C-alpha cells in the first residue's frame, strides 16, 4: 500500500538559556561573557590569551603583548571579581551577577568564603549554576528563572549534599526568601536537569580564513601549547590531534638520527584540523524542562551563528518530547551510574529494550535513530531487527538496516539489502530514492585506457595524481550543466553531508550532468582508478558523486575528515588561473595535492584529508566516493549471511559474536 507523505518537519526552536555558567575547567580555554555567553574580544585572536586567565584589562594586554598579538583595544571588559564580559552594557545589565559578585568584597566576606569552599567540589559547576539561577530569580520575579525556581521549590526534593548555603545567604540577603531548604531544592533540580553544551571556538573560523603570515604563526604556536595543565615537566606535551596522530602513524616505521631537528608544523596542518586543535567553549545550561530518555526525541546544541549564546532544540525522532541528561554513547550500566549521581532513575524505551523487554515500533525508531547518531551501528541493527521481527515489510526499518550497513563500510551488503527492501516495500520513498540513486551511475564494462599518474608517498601512505584524465572542454561543459541546474531548481545545497557539509550539487540530480559523468566513469575515471588501486574497473561502483563549489567569499575550505568510501576521487573542473589556493590537504603527507583541469586525485577514503582554503576566486571540483563491489566473493557472501543472523531478529543472539568468530576461522582454514 502507498506510504503517506511524511509529516511536515518540526521547526528547530531557538531560545536563550534560562541560566548558564562557563565550566571552571574551560576558563583557561575561552574568554566568554558571563552575561550573554558571547565570545569576548574585538578579534578572535584575543582568545589566545585565555590560558593566562587574565583578571583585568591590564593583565590581558600583557598576555597579548607576550603573544605578539597587536591590538588597539581588545574589547574585553572585566568585573572586579575577574568575570569576563563582552561589553560595558553586559556588565551593567547583569544585576543577578552583582548580587553574588566577589569583586567588591573583603577576603573574610561570607560570599568569598562560600566560593572558596565549593571550588574544589566535583560538582562545583552545578553549585555555581544553582547560585546563578537563584540570584536571577530573586532579582526579577517575572523572569523565566523565577518560574524555573518556583517549580523547583514545589516539585523537587532537597539535595542532601554538604554545601554551605547558609554562608551564601549571609552574604546575599536577597536569597533569604528562598532559605537554605529552597536553595537545596534549586540545587537538586540543577543536578537533574543541567546540560553540558559546547560551542566552537572563534579561533577555528579565524584559522581557516587566515592569510596573514604573522597571524598564522601565532595560531600555529597557540595550537602547539600544552593543554593548559600544570605539568612542569621539561618533556614537550603530546599532540593528540587527529592530524598529529595521522602523521605519527605515517612515520611510525621511519627512523631519524638523534640530532635531527623536529619538523616544524605547518599552518596547513593546523588549519585542516582546527576544530580539534582549539578547545571549544563548554557551558552548563538550564533550558525548558523535558523528561529524560537515553534515546531522546530532541537534541540541544549551541547556535553557532549568533554572538550571544542561544540554544537550538531539534526534534530527531518520533515520540514524546524528551532530552537526555547523560551521554547517549555510554553503555547501560555506565548511564545508570551517571543517572544515579544525578538522582534520576530511568525506565525509558532504550533501557527497557536493552533489558530484553518489549518496546513498541514507534519507540524503537527513536532507539535506532539515537544509535545511528552516536555511531553505535550494532545497536541500531538490533533496533531495526526488532521492528522487522514484528513486521518484515516495515519500510523504515528496511531502509534503516540497509543504510546502517553502508555507514559500516559494507556497501555491497547495503546494495543487496536495498534490493530486498524495494521488493518488500516498493512504495517507501526513501528506499525508492536510494535505489534510483544507486542505479543512476554506470556499472559494468569500461574502456581499457591508461593514464600517466604521479604517486605521492610518505611513510607508507600513497595518493595518486594525474593531470590528464578528462578534457578541459568537457570540464567546462560540466560547470555549465551544474550552474544551469542550480539556477533552474533550488540552487546549491549545503545540508546533504551532516558531518562535513559542503556547498554542492548531487550529480544524479541533473539528467544532463549525470549523462556526462557516466560517460566519464566508463571512458576515463573507473579505468584510471583501477589502474592505480588494482581494483577491477567493472566492479567499481559509485556511492555518491557531487559537484563542489568553493568560494573565497563563502565556503572556502573543509575541515579534516575521512570519507565513507573505499576510494575517493577529486576531479578539478576549472583552471587554476581562476582561483588561488585549493587542493586536497592530506595530514599524513602534510601537503595539499591539486592538479590541472580534468586531472584526477585518487586516494583511500579512510585517509584523513581536508579541503585546503580557496583564498581567491571560485573553484569547482567533482568529488566521488567509490568502492569495489566484491559481491561474488565467498568472503562477502558468507559475511552477509552472518550479518543477516545478527540483525534479523529482535536482538543479537547471546552467541552471535562467537558464531561470527567461528565463521571467520573456518574461512581462514579453507
């Protein structure tokens, strides 16, 4: 029977937090306004002074001078207590902060003593958040904070932890209306409902857009710093960023003389991995109350596009509105331990399913969706399998099962599961779309052409580059077809790739562009890839293909990432005279590889790489994710059978891993 159209997507809700505090451990990483949550400073480079923990404008200026960061006015405002504000207006408006501020108080003041007594507690951040929301409530009885506190007083138990609330009340008489018992209840609710939210450091965007050599040097030096601990060892800090780990792995087998100087880290390597190199802002927030679930139907995140801190609440699964108060990646026992520390008990659908209890298909979809977001693919297969045990033709579960296999790099199995899915649920829109996309690209016989390739190798890692695979005229035609299609439809997309969004256009979306690309696959691309990888050109398949448009004034680069592919290719479409910069940066090579119009860069999809910044002009490139379909190989057929056993029922059999181990052992023996 035909599937009904999906319900309209619920719009993402954007709201300011009811209250928030920056985590104490994070204050040596980011200068954040205590009033609005914006990053403080007139220039992102001011954030480089955060490790010195400046207490006033003079100490910040000294730190910037030491870092050789020039500024006329750093734009950071300090309260007498050392709290950071982004402007004088924010400092003046924060009347709630003024109630408990330590700045004008003497050393023996009760508030100073209270702060000193709680800073070493494991839940010091939660205590400070309770103080913040309580002061906001008594300062403005009509505020959201007041309503939040009122509900805490009526519906929450008092916390039993030994916190000197009486000392705080002595120093802040306005809190007498709440009393010690009231503050205990406020703190109890904070412990249950506070959520930790991160926000990308402004140094990330500054790094990716930076072209000034002096600023680049400052950013490289800052990225190489210790992680702001107090280790006074003479040993250099270990760099655990993804780029550094990739380089270390690439050179693991190489030796060097003891007197050889360490290779100086390049700005390109820092920019490619900026997200991992610059610590994000981390705040503890209070938001609209929603019940806890370990597989929530809503997620909460920081809005990166606004200067003041705002929260994005997004529905991610069907079912009653819930949020998770713990990290959903954790196993059940660890989640329960964290919930116990928060004073919470959980009987959500995920916990019941993991405990072997029956759960409805609607709730299982939320369990599966949560597992997919977390990358817990076996858990997702369990949930989809449980739905299919009740209804073998459930299109959502059939599609989810196939998709998860693709995310697990089992692309051949994904294809065969899609074939089964379309037979069982032919009207399911997502299945139909996936099958149509899969069948759109060329598969089969190819030309026997060969090409001249340069192999770029370092430490056992190889990338192949050729300058002559597709003609310049054909590439110009591809750009015309892509732009014509974008003008006639919804334009260039920015939301197709969740993890690493690109400004792109899927090749299969344009019939003319698809026809052009399939001819290139058959005549040039598949033979070229087969030539350098040893794969069979007839067995190469396209997972995804899209035209990417880099623009120096818009999206100019991509962060370090790996692809969900066996092989990836980039095919430049326009001449290098039309842009500056660009290319594919490989962490293990510490080099950006580019080629002329119609050339081809081929590399293993698992290799960490980034889109090097296009600093001037516009660059067009086709990117394609490929794999070799070994569908007829004995290994994949047998593994496919094992996967069916694992995900076909309500859950994994207790001995499923042993069965898989025996299967692999038997295959090795044969």
